[in-house]
C-alpha cells in the first residue's frame, strides 16, 4: 500500500509561499536589481513613469526646456542674435562656413531678386550645396551629381519652381527633377529666394520640431516640417515685431539653438528666465523685448524690417528619399 502523504493539518500549518520571509541573499539581490533599474531608467512605475524618476513639478512643467516649446518672441530673438557666434564656433579656424553662410544669406538672395525672373544658376547651385554640406553632414557624391546637370536645365527648373510658389509641394517637386537634388537641397534654393514662404530642411531644425515622425528625406516629411515652421513664424509675429519672423528665420533660430547646445551652450540665453530679467543679465537674454539693433548675427548691427524681402535683418541672418537615395 502506498505511503500516506502529510495530513491536511500539517499542510495548513505551513505559511503560504508569499508569506514566507525572504532570505538575506534574496533580499539583497532584489534590492540590487531595483537599484540598477533606477539608475538605468529601466522598469516602469505608475502609468508608465520610469522607475526611480520623479513626477514633474508644476514649475518644471510650466518652464519650457527647449526652444520649440517656448512661445516668447523675445527668447527666440535672443537665440537668433547668437547665430553669428554659433556659426563661428561651427566653422572652425578656417572660417569657411562663415564665408559660405554670408554668401547664402546676403549675396545669393540679392542675385535672385535682381533678375527679371527668379532663378539660380548651376554655379550658384553648386555653391549652395557647399554651404549645405558645410553646415550639416558632408556627402561628396552630391557635388558630382549636381555638376552633371546642364546649366540651362538648372535655370529652367529653378525658374519654374519659383513661379509655382506658394505651392511648396509643386515647387520642390520641380527642383527634384535635377540630378543630386532632393527636398532638402530644393528647400535651400527656394528659401534663398522666398524666405517668407519656404524654410530650409536642415537636419537640426527638423530634429528640433517636436511631434514629427522619424526623420525621412522625403517630400511628405518636408511638408509636415514646413507646415509647423510656418505656423510658428505666424505665432511669433503675433506676439512680437510684425513681419520679422519668416519660416526661414525660424529655421535659422532652431539651427542656432541645436548646434549651440552642442558646441557652445554658455552662449545661449537661459529660456527659464522670467520676463523681468535684469537688463544687464549675463545669461545672453538681456530682456524679452530686444531693441532693433540687438539682433546682429556676427555681421554687425542691423535694423528690423517688417517686409519679407532680403534687406536689413534678412541679409544679416539669415531628401529626399530614404537613406539609400543619393539625392538630398
């Protein structure tokens, strides 16, 4: 006959497994795991909150931690005023980017506006690409592709693209018919001649705009980005100097903010400052309402302009397929 198992009374006398006290080794292991989870941010707390993280305070939620989240035109203007210094930090000792940027912001817009019909030439397109690559990521193959375009075709396509504005989609598509030109390069061409409508699709500015999907060098992604930048320019103009902010100027401020944070964060204004910041504060944001001559970008003092042309501050401030595509 099989031996009888323990009686019900003995089984009920044992504490349930959950009620047993953990051994010292188990307690130590569990504690160490929790500590590692808090240190690395792994694990989730209530409602998806990372383990070990604190709920944001009301003050932190109210204070913008990034330029895109800031709605104060004074803060944006203070960032824009640092463009020249950030540009020099990005240029390095040879200052090549600074010279190219001055050409793109001043000489190229003036040349485009001086023509009976707005367009760019192939040499201008090649130099624009040099500016774009020096400002962002270097892709030497694009220069060969751009040079392969017949000069008369560059003039024809760019003139047609400017005529299609303000339809940015049609204008960018027209320029993308050129070899080596994707939405980003096309947007740089259009922004040089129509900054009141178009903004350059720089990697830095796109990354700074919250709410966009993962970066893709496509026309669809560019139009999503442009829509947000146009809306921000409109909002900034409502709260500050009317007509000062164009989509291209918003891009310049975003580029300055992102690159400045990496290379020279001490030069950037403190966006957490209150509006009653003292006038001589060394944070770079001397006041939320800057005077007209305080928006120089390393090219000397300038005056604000309410029109959308390339005079005054406009002169001073101032793909695409997935990664496998050569054009950008």
